[in-house]
C-alpha cells in the first residue's frame, strides 16, 4: 500500500462528529422477530455460575449479567490471548499486543490495532488440482496505535450486539487515560479509530500497489495542526499529542473515483445494526438498519449474496468500489443507512414429507406423492422392523448430538408410518416409546444432563465440565448447538403433529422452546440467551464454532445440518401455531439456499470462490479466513450400535480427512425435505460425477 498519509489531513471544521442517530422501526412493519416465550430457566435445569472459559476484558460486567454472543464474528476479542483476527469483510483486525521494531517476517511489532486486507492474488493454496484448501494469509497493511501504549496496554470490549462491538485499547484506568475505541461492524466501509487523550501513532506495513486513504477528524472544539505530524521512522508517523477525535482508514483500488466515493462518507461511521424482517406469503424481506455517528450516508460493504437479493430501491446506492474478502468473494460498497434484501420464493409449502416446489409461484403445490404398491410394501416391512428395533433399544444418553439424531430418525419413521403407510396401531405403539424417550431429556434425567451456563448465557451439556472441550463435539463450549438441538426441535414437531395434545403436557412446549431460544432466539433484548447465537443473518448461514479462539475464525462444515435446524424451527413453529417462528424458519432456509450456493456448493459456473478451488465441488470446512476441502472432527464420541444410527455415525465420528464420502457426506446429511430446496439438481449431478460416479 502507499503511504498511510497519502490523503491530506483534514481541518477540524471539515466534518463534525454528532451523537449516534438511532433507528426506530416503522410502525406496523409486522416484524417477525418477536419473543418466543418469556425468559425463564426451567426448574429441572441446574444453573452453573462458572464456565471453564473465562470472559476476558468485558467492560462493566463484574456480575456477568451481559448476554454474550459466543459464536459471533468478534468472539476472538474476548477469548484466549485476545489477539486473533476479527473479520468484518473486507477488512480484518487484530491486536498487535507487542512493542518495538520490525519482525523478521515483515510484520510491525506494535501494541496497536493491526488492519489488514488480502487481495485474491495473495491467496495461498494447498496441494493438488484442484487445490485442497486456500487461505488468505495475515497481511498487516497498517497499525493504528498510540505512542503511550506499552506492555500495560489492555484490550477490552463493550456494547456487545449481534452485528457489532466496540473494541478498546487503553493504557491505564483513569477517565483521562489514553484510549482508542474501534467500533467494529460487519461490512463496515471504514476502519474507524476514536482517540481519547492519546498520541496517534500510525505504522505502515506491506506494499500491495493499492492506495490507502487516511482521514483525520478532530472532535468538535479541538484544534489540530496536520503539519505537526512526525515521521519517526520509515514505518511510523505520529500526530500531535493528547488527540481527541477520529481517524479513519480505507483501501482504495479505484484511484480518483474511489477517493470521491470515500470523500462523500468520511467522518461518518456505523456503530451498530438493527435487523427486522417481514414475510408476506412466499416473499421474505429483511433489513439491516444502521445506527451511525455523522450526517453523511453510511458506506457499507455487501457480500455477493446480498447484491443478488438487494431491494431494487437500493440499486442506485451501489458503487463501483469493490474489495476482495477472504472466503466470500468480492464485497461491494453501497452508500446507504440501510440495506434491504428480498427472498421471493420461501418454501412455505414444505412440510414433513417429500417436497418439490410449485412449477411457478402462481400455481398451487403439486398433489401428495404417490407410491407404487411395491414401494409401499417395502416401506411397510422396513418401518415395522425399525420401529420394533427402537422399541427395545435405548436412546444414547452420553451425547446430546447422538441422542438428537437417534430421536429424529425415530420421529421420521413414525411420520412415515402415519402419513405414508396409514398404520395407526404401529404408529401409536412407536409414538408411546418416542414420547417416553423424549421425556427423559425434557426432565433432564439423561446421563449427561443439560445445564444453564450463567457466565456465557446458554444451555450446555454437562459433558464438557468433566470431559473438557472435546466432549460431545464441544457442546459445552457452544459448538454446534444448532446441529445438536435442531434434531430435538424437529422430533418435538413430529410428536406434536401426530398428537397435538402432547404439546401442552408438562414442560414439552417450554423445554423445546428453550432449545430454540438457545440457538435461535428472536429477541434481541433477551435476558437469558443472545439473539440468534448460531445463524449469522449477515453471512447468510450459521457458524458452528463457539468459545474457541481461532486464527482462522469461525467455521462451519455441515450445511445439511444447518439447513435442517432452520427446517426444525419452521416445523416446530407450524406445529405450535407460532406464525412468526415458522416465518423465520422459512426465511432462514431461503437465505441459506442462496448463501450455500455461493460459498459452499461450488458449481462449474461459480465465480466467487477461487478457480483453483471450485472443482472440489464443495467447500468442506468454510472458515472466515480460509476454506479447506476436508473435515476435522476426531473420534471423540464412542460409536453407537444399531442400524438406524450407522449412517450418521459414519459421517460423524470417523476422522474427517480427504475421503470425499466424508467431506461431502457431512454437507448432505440428514437427507430431508429441505435437501431438495438447498441442493440444486444440476450441482448435485456435478458433485456426483466428480467424486462418486463409476462406483467410486
């Protein structure tokens, strides 16, 4: 990059900061984000006050009352050493947590906030054709720090919200101590540093041929003389001492045109985002409304799936400014205080059975599938055997994940018995057994019980408190909650569908709603759970990684289970008559269908992921910072016995390596009604021909 001072410093009168402009939802919007049920921890769920993972640097939270977004893009800021990257796309930030000199690797040693961006030409690739992985190496474009920072500098966070957080670097605890606050928001157009009584020190790193623009905006009534900037060494500039104001930095690949775009919004920065959504029949609309400081239009970046579904009214706000992201293609800058996206074909007609969409949006759903007599006869034999088998087998109690999978398969068999085979005696007998097994978990009498973690605010397996991070796939560390609990929610939906009276008995409804609230709460002001812990409404899919610091960021490797969790929400909402929950599930599925087919499912026409990678046909594990055509689960849970579990066991407990059956299988399972909606036929054919045809 060019000099960090390539843009002339700006006089204090050029732009004034203002109080944040908050957004109030318009009346009568029919917002589908409504509370599921009142916050309450059921009496059978013990409350644990101490989690193995400490909360680091959380401001004003000595009593740990804040609801924390455990699976958020900014979780690295409060985990471990607090110096792992945070991806806002297209930028990446990380705390230098160092001092003095230039490292041998070419990195600046600093206690400030490192700012990076990686162009597609910087990607590094794994072996093979196609490449097994690609990664965006950490690239330190510049550092925003302060001369006062030393080894006593600490990183703290505040204002923890679903799509934003404030990250603070400060030296000392007095009110006038040197401090920099970085408002960090997904898709932010500027990297913004708000200085308080600190001497700005800007250090430059790499050179990649792009110009970097830096804006200096003093606080109101503060004087600033840009001529007093000092070049301390070839990599370091310092500004006048005790500065109060804002410094913003951007990357500019468009020369003069890019400067014009940035000049129209500098001095304004976004501090948080509010999400609301509406559903009208099969059309879903969701909006990010931004709270900003400043009077100019906000400059925000949108990902490819955003641009594809952008509200036509916002087309004039799209600019020619684009920057590469790590694993989400080119991000496009828009000048707007809100971003609205439209999904026109929600799967509203999808239910428990085989599903295909209507031929057009104006035609009714096709009639129920018809099964030839020989198919029905075969199904009858298999279902009879399966139900008799599970009537004598015990559902696993050592693993929430395996228990949920077993229960959901049992539930599916019962649905077939009822709606396909019309066999009331067999259905009733099996349903009684399923209710009994399910009740063990509702009453929390299984071997590895659930506990409410009052430190991080969530429902976790007790397995990890004794067994460590790897127990039950990291559930206690908030890994995979949408996978684990989604199976239970689906099971409850089937039971309630077959026997509606069951819903109101005991804690059945409250317990199932509690699971939904843990991984997909719809109340952004909830006390006991964060808003949408797993599903990232900005990225368009869930993140499976919880309280684990990671150099590659959050990740997910099972789009199949991600989609199934949204389907479970949809069907549970339908079963209990919660229309907004059903709508949220439908909208989530539509957004997933779009994002999966941009970032995970790699058709031959994909132009988003690198060309050297797309012939893998599936991303494997998609991280924020890399994609790896493999999977990483170890055999950390014991194998389960019984034919009804073997297929899932194959994909879940083997070491996931280069075998395509494993890497691709985890994205397929469980085959269910949304599979047809999420996985296009043409791409499935490509995947099959590439990896599995000819008896491979």
